């Protein structure tokens, strides 16, 4: 089969007719499928049901540094939970803050803290117009937090080994209004890219023009492998130390996609100075987070090995789904020359660049045939994908047979939209 | 015994000697007692242990409006939890937002939301200097939130039936910079005062100079009776409706002192307009709160009757403690004419006004004898009690024998400080 771009108009029109007929058949089936959000499937959440049996009325509620996890006390979490995240993130327990159920909320709080209190300089909200760098495509909820606080967003292209570091260095080191950057360094949302050692080292060695510049290092998928050849990410704190730059990074993680979304625990890893900064906000914001749920997690997993054994079970469920998506992109679309994508070794998404100028149309066609995708543009700040090309596929939630049907609709829609566009 | 103020210097010096000797004996005992925070005792948290057995791996995780409480979805909570708080707060379930484990955090978020987004007007943080009214004595953490956001605090005296409403009306209705007021309308922290029907009606009928004026109605102790003759609080939303003022109030409550501090659930009751305002923030802040913990609470209590039966057990534990404190104030201190207090029918505190100018000294004397009290001044904005007189006693945490000893130290310290002051 020739690529669509190389076909003449008559051949395209013939192709269009065939595609439109096939599409009409799917539409007639009245499907209701969803590949929109990075949501674990029911079989995945079932994996963690045992955690609900672990803390009972008979539990010993006194832990190493908490006289009673049921009562007030301990703003930054119990030591057992700090140790667990310290192992996961390869830092020291004294660099860990354990929060509530949501790392997104911890990021929102961190930006809020920097807006209100600043980081050793004037509070960000007193400094006039400030900017954040946003590697694109990226995570819509990161962009949402930045937009909520009125911070201007600057797109940074993603290469196959991470953000374009020439551009990052140029902007961070020359413009004092650039206060931060969003990073998902391992299995990035949506592309599944893991930053190379060189990229991590260049981040750690930044000499920002703004003294209060901070990297938001959202390590959401730190242990979320889906491949037998998982990626390795360099520990940025080790690299920061070499540069005396430990205060430049706030790292985030959670068990939302380890145990239960919404009922997990979330953590921040940061230097002592940065934890002290956050403390200025948290002492006003809350008396403390749910220590019983922290205990539930530490009793259930015990240590990193326990967590990793659990993640293997997630992998067993997720790998066939990701394989299916990649196989279909490969076999159904690649030959037409209308898509590009990166095959991820972990994370929750497959990022597909469809034929330029057709992403919104593909999402619309899918929707009309009963398949919900993340909105086109959602992976860009302000919802504006300049090429109208990127679509984030989330293969985790639907059962595999539904995923197959949804992907059939997606592939058909991608082709249909490309041919429509070429016909003009 | 004559009052200290009526005694001559020689008699005072003699009294001082006796008191100092008695104090030295307590000091020599090396006590370590705490009456500082409104923290339930271990026997109280034990009451709720059963809630930890109610959600297990065998639970049905599908509820009326949640396909799976373990997974993402439902920013404002499950309907079952909304109904429970709707019963407690006597409002409709559609006026309820269920948050995380902390009503303080919900209040912090609400103020943050009004600072960033405003309430139909310019965001508060774009309006220059703004003010909050603070009935005093009051709750230090309320004052902390206001101070965190740089809002000026104005003291409002508390009468025996609530805040001085003449002053509230005068300030709210004349000054557009007055944006809000903190209220704990039932069993106020620290005095245990419940607002009279007239006070509630006057609040509901306010005609604020600022269109974006909001009452923070922290109903923390709505069901926390400790007496057989509990107070009744008028439902402010009913009164607001009569005045077309439903948007003027955000009400807060939690189960922190019903089940577990830190592992309970918290709620906001507000008009649809106000919930929509909050939604503008919460959609950026989080994906949702812990629905499993919501389910734990609704399965355990079932309804308001279940909650009230549970609160009766708390009352059985708390009543003897409060009785002890009141008896000791009455029998050990009253005759000397150096204290005043209100006997509370519920809540978590007894607020004592010691001899003017001696509160800090009393707290210091207690501390040196091993009894920790809330810091003097903590019940006032900026930690400044103009009369240096108010001390908040929290009788709930210590076992009753320890409470008795702590109160002996307190009474002795109050006398010693008063006599010291009078001797000059």
C-alpha cells in the first residue's frame, strides 16, 4: 500500500469511500468505550484488595514514631511510610514528606507555596509575570495547575531522550522570569519517554538566572514498567549533589497506580531547605494526613521488594494491552505514512501523532462512533496543539477485547481524517 | 477566703509563700502532662475501631453513584457520604462537597479559592488590603489561615450568646474591605458558646458592603455534646434562604472527632453557586478524595442515628472530664476572684480568663511544673491577647487522674501568678 500522501485524488476518493463504509458499520454498533484517562482497569485495582484487610480493629496503632496513628500528630507522615518512598525514590527518609491521597494535590500545594511564600526570594505572586517551561506533549493536569496560578507557559519540544535541553538551558539560564519546568522523567505522560542520563545530568547542572527556579520532577511512573526491558532513570538527587544544586528539585510520586487511585498515599522528595519551605505552608493548611492509610500501605508492602513484586502483577495485566495498541498502530496505520509514535517501556499512555491538522477531527470521529479519547490539544498548554496532531491513548482501563474494538475505531478514524484532509 | 484583690500586701505575701511551697512540691514530681490541643483520648479513638473492619477485600465497591470507589472518579464525593453530612448539617445532599481528612484543609482551600478566583468580583488577592473579622477568643488555626494569606484580622468580642453583632453589622455593612468572618457557631472554640437564635438570624440578614463577603461557618462541634442539656443551634441556611442570602455562607464539618483525627472525612455545605466557585479550584487541585474512606464511614454509621449513638459514647467519656475541670475552677479558684469562664455544654475546651496580665505567666508556671497548655495569646489573632488573660484548657486527651493533677497545677499556677502580680 502506498502512503496516503503519495496517492492521487481519485485513489484517495476511492479509499475514502471504503473507509467511510467501514466507519459507518462501527458507528452503527452503538459502542461506548473509553481510552481517555490513565485509569487502571478493574482487574488492576483487584490486585490491591488485600490491603483492605491489613489494618483492623486488632492492629497495633503505635508505630516507631507515632504513639497512635489513629490520633492527631505528625504533619509529614510516619517514618515507615517515609522509608518506603525513600527506597522507591532512592533518597534518604529525612528527605521525604508523606501527604494525602494525591501527588497532583501536593504539586498544586507546592506551586501555591511558592506563589505565596516564595523560595528565598519574593513570593512568585509578587514578581509580576513569571513563566514555566512545559515539555510538549505533556500532562494536561500539570498545565492546569500552572494556568490556575496565572503562570505563563512556554512549550519545550520533547526529543526521544527528554526535553530539548539546548532550549531549556538557554531559557532557564538567561531569563529570570522562568521559575520552573514540569518534568515526568520516567515513562513521560503521554509519550512514555525516559530521560537519558545526559538529560538528567544537564538538568542537575543548570545555572538558573532565577535563584528561585524549581524543577517539578513528577516521577509518577517510577516503578511502572510494562516491558521486559524496562528503562532506567538516573537519580537526579545524586547528580544535584555533585553540583550543589539540591534545592532545585521537588520530586513527586504516589501509590495511586500501585494500590488504589484516590485511596493511595502520595509523597514529596526534596532537600531539607525545600521541605522547610513547604512546612511554612503545610503548618497552616492541615493538622496532618491519614496515617492509618500510611500504615495500611507500609504493613502491606513492607519494603521496596514488596512493592516491586506487586508492580509485576500490574505489568502482567498491562503488557498485553500495550502490545495490542502498538501492534495495531504498527500494522493498521504505519504503512500509510500518517502517524508517528514512540513505543513505551512503561507508564500509562501511548502518544500518537496523527496526520498533521487532523487530531481534533480524529477525536471527533472516535467520539461519534462511541470511543472517548482525551481531547485533542489536551497534551499542550492552553489546550493548543500547534500542529493539531497529538493524541494520547490510554489503554489501561478497557478490558482487552474492548480495547481492540476501540483501537479499530481509532485506526479507522485516523485514516479517514487523513484522507479527508488530503482530499481537501 | 477574701478575694485576692481585697487582701493587703502582708496577707498576699503570706499567701504567696504557701502557694510557692505547694507549687514546689508539684514541680519536684517531674510531671509530664498535656492539656494543650483538642485531641481525643485513646479511649475515645478506641470507640471507632470497628470502622476499620467494615471495608474489606470482600466489600462491594460499587455504590449508588460510583462504579468503583477504589478507582478514579467523583471529585465531590460519593452520594452516600453527602447524604450522611446532609443529615448532620440539616441541608440537602446536593449542597454537600466531601473532601479529604481535614475540614481545616477545606477552609484553607476555600480561602485560597477566594484569594485566587474571587467570588463573583475581583479575586481577593487583587483587591489590595482586605480584612476578616475574628471573634475572640477564637481558634488559633483559623487565625493562622487568615494570616497565611495576608488578610488583616479584626478582633470582635464574644458575648455569651455569640459575637458582638452590633459591631459585626457595623463593620460588615460599612466596610467593603471586610470580606469575611470566622465563626464556630456551636460550642465555640475555646469558650463552648453556642450562638443564640437571634445572633444566627442577624448573621443571615447581613447586608454586606462587599458583594464577595463570606461567612466561614465552622460547625466543628455540631454533634459534640457533653451535657445532658445540649445546646441547639438554628440552621443558618434556613435563615439565609429567607433573606435570599444563601451564597453568604460556607459551612464546614468533619468526623475528625467522631471517628479518627486524621483519618476521618470532612465536608463543606454551601449553595450551588458557592460549590461552583470551589469547583473552579478543585478541578485543578485534585482528581478526587479517598472514596474508600467515605464508604467506610457510611457503611459504619448508616445514618444520623448511627452517628448520634456513637457520639453518646464520646459524651460518656468526656462528661466526667469536663465536670472535673469545671468543679475545680469552681472550688479552687472562684472564691479568689481571679477567674471567669463559661461552663460549656459541648465542644472540646474550657476557656478560662485568669487574672488580667497573668495568662502568659500561668502558662509558663504550668510548663515549668510539667503541664503543657496552649500558649497564652493563641486564642487571639497574631497571638496577641490584649489583656493577657485568656487560657484554653483542653481536658479531653489526658486520662482523668492525670487531668486532675494537671488541673491542680493549673489552679495553683493561676493563684500564684495572680498573687505575684498583686504584690507587684
